[in-house]
C-alpha cells in the first residue's frame, strides 16, 4: 500500500530518550508586518526583534534556515482563536514547542530510503491549509551539510508507512537558533 500524501509539517512525538514530550510551550510574537500565514506544524525562527513587552518575534522559517520552534497553537485574541491559524498580516502570539531534544514526525517529499537515516535535510516549504489548520512543510533534500535544519533519526514505525515516497520520518531540529548544528553521516 502506498503512503498517503498528507503534509502536516512537524509534529512533536517524544524527547530524545524516547519519553513522551512534556508539552512545554514557549510564547512568541508574530508582527502584523509579516505577510505569511502560520499553521500548526510550521517551523518558525526568531527575527531579532520583540514586541513592546519584550516577547521575542518569530516568522515562518525558510527551507534552509534555522528553526527556533514549531507552532503548536495560538493565544486567543478574538480572531486567531476563531480561525485556528494565524492569518497573514495579523499580529498574533504563537505557542511553540522549543525543546531541543524533541523528536518530530514529518512527511518526506521524496522517496525515503533507509540510508537517509543520519543525514541532515532541508525542508520543502508548502502552503498550509485553512481547512485542516495544518502546515504544508515536508522533508526536503538530504545531505551531510551541518547547516541543514533537520536531522533524520529514523522512520515512523507504523503499519502502512513504507520506506518510499511520502514516508513519515522521524527528525530532530539540527540547525537551531537555540543550539548547535552538526554534520550528517
């Protein structure tokens, strides 16, 4: 049975020691000047700016850029809470998973092979869905490059998840604004 093409961005599954994620979230500000919508599962990166209260600002991460965290929800404000995502050009506060030891699930946009485990990868930027409220990010090109944002640690052990196109893969954040990047092997 072929893998379904159902992009959803990054979904936290566990910490590096195989324990459950603690669900710890950090709040960030997204300025109204940012013209890109944000969805659950979108990776974000700090901008070096903050709101008036000092809350660090983030925007959606780029394919090869660093990652600060992954959007898990939005602080209710009467608009974002009703939409279930952050509309473009709307000031909002996002809640992000930022644990540097978290392991995430992501869909591969190409054919996954077992030799990909241990490699680093770019992300393929996809458009999120206003219907599902989920990210469109998928796993992109793989290489040993230290600055690639994701490190492949395995394949999701699930019945029906084949090592093929659209496989669901386990990754860690490799190129983080909060830590150090390493070479793939």
